[in-house]
C-alpha cells in the first residue's frame, strides 16, 4: 500500500467536509432532504459528498470499485463487490445523516478499503471536532496522527461505560440489555452516529458499543480502527465480523476482557 494513501484519503475526507458537508450544516432547505426508505433520509450533502469522494477514490486506485451508501440505495447489486478481489472502497459520505439534517452533532465521514476481500485500511473524520482516525491492517491506529491503544487499561467490572443502540433490538434482547446495563456501570443510549461511537472507544470516552444493524458503511471503517488499536469487534455469538456478511448484532469493545464482560452482562454470553 502506497505510503501516501492514508494521507491522501484523509485529505480527501477533509476536502469533502470543508467544501460540501459543513457549508450545508444547518443550512438545508426542505427540498434538500428526502426519504429514501421509511425512516431513512438522505440529503443533498450526502449525495454530493459521495459523488466527490467516489470519483477521487477511483483516481487514487484505478480499477477499484466503490460501494457507497447512496449508490447502494439506488442499486443493491453493488453489495456483491464486497467479496470481490482487488480493491473495493466502502463509503459513508455522512454517517449520522439524521443528526446532520436536524442541525445536530455528531456526524462523520467514513471510508474503508477492502483488498482481496479483506479489510485493509480505514478512515473516520468528525469534521466539527476536527478529529481524524486512520488505520492500516497490521500497522496500528492513529487519532490525529497519534497512535492509540484501546487495551492499555481496563476499568473494573461495574465501572465500564458504553453504548447500546437498543431501538432495533428484538424485544427479548432489548430487555436483557437494559437489565444488564446497571451491572456494567453506565449504559448510554447512543449518539445516532456509529463513527462517533468508534472514535469514543479509541479515545477512551467509552469502552464498548453494541449495535443491531450492521450495514457495511456504518461499521467497516470503525471495526478495523478498533481492532488495529487492540480492541475486539464480533457478532453477538462471537463470530468474526466481515462487511459482506448479512445479519444482525455487533458488539465492539476496547479489549478481549471487556468484550467478554459486556457479552455476559448484556447478552448472557
């Protein structure tokens, strides 16, 4: 992987944020927001940013394929490329679109690169916080160019802090998660922005995050970032996560021990 790739893609995300996304924050008209599916909205900023990012990524890696959230909304057949050989980019032009459209923070811009079907690199940018996390498989994770490790300290059981997005959980699972939260420490409701949840694990603001929906653009970047920093991202049954896998349930934790503790407390694992 070219030495400049991390900087090139990071710079691209900052450019898209500066030129397209942030200028439209709190300046959208009603005509700039549409519902692409029941309860799922898209803005003109999502579409413009994805077009800009996708075109630049194809230039960076000629012959590569881009699987973008908004492109998949128009053609779900693009998901087949997640198991292709070669280079495949996964793009979330604005993660946390509902926040963005409502004039709330946080929201993020995210990209992951799969190479020969395996996660190879990841980028998550929170433009309002001016925080950029990057990672290459096997080479560690960096937040604003400082290497981070999530597993350097583990709070005692009962003093953990993390998020559980319970809205979409099956009733029995939701009840179990809510009942187990008090045992862990502090159970947060979530920020409606997966990218920010992953960043908060990386910087130590929380030690875990639990999700039900696992769309590839929401989780391919963050899972690699956390894993390369010493953390763990697995399905509820302990199976490895891959962006191409369909299904539900993902538990991300700052360390193996925390994953086991949270799984036992919230999932009965």
